[in-house]
């Protein structure tokens, strides 16, 4: 089940998000969050969770990519509990996000920084109809060095 998050979810959400930050290969953030910081972060944007058997297995955030004349373009980030990967939870999160973005009045969903080496995400997005606009060399930096990123979008 995918639904809007509630206060009871914040412990698992924070753990899953922080695990992705510490993996250091797909999330823009470089610092983990406390539960209080996470509550503020997730409350400031549309946030949905994937719940299975009473446990949070993944989540996504959805927010404007920019303001004003570009405010009709959304941006999103997805994370899946590392113990639950390989079960198509990410695909379900992306599909739900596409529906929610359209319902919230966005006309485009754009990803600014899909790490090229994250082949599972790249293939998923392409399979779901996202257009790859191109590669930005060295657009993602982590302790291992610079990595190329793709900018991808889909018209809703």
C-alpha cells in the first residue's frame, strides 16, 4: 500500500533515508537527519510511503523543481529499504508519484541528477517512459570521486 506518511512512520522513514544517504551513491544530501529534522523535511513536501505488513519499505518525496514560470515542473526522490530491494517497490513508488504529481497540478516530472551508474534506476525510468535529455559529466560527487548524471523527464 502506498499512502501519505504520518507521524508514526517517521522512525522507519528516517532510517531508510539515512541509509540511502550513507550509501553515498544516489541521494544529493551528504548529512543524515535526526527524526526531528526528518519530520520537518518530509512535512515540507508531498511525501508518500510504501507500507507492507505494517512496515515501511520505501518512500518518495515530491516537490516543485523550481518556482514561478517553471513551477509546473515537479521533482522527486525515491528510496527503498535496502533489505527490500529487488521487489519492484521502486517501480510502484514511481508510478504512484506520476499519478500524484498530475493530481497536484504538475505537468512534467523531471529528475535533475540520476547517477548514470545507478543502472537499475536508469532502466526503470526509461521503461516507464522518461526521456533522457543527456549526461552531465561529473555532476555527482562523493568520496569515491566524480560521477556522471542524467537529466530525465516525463510529460504527465
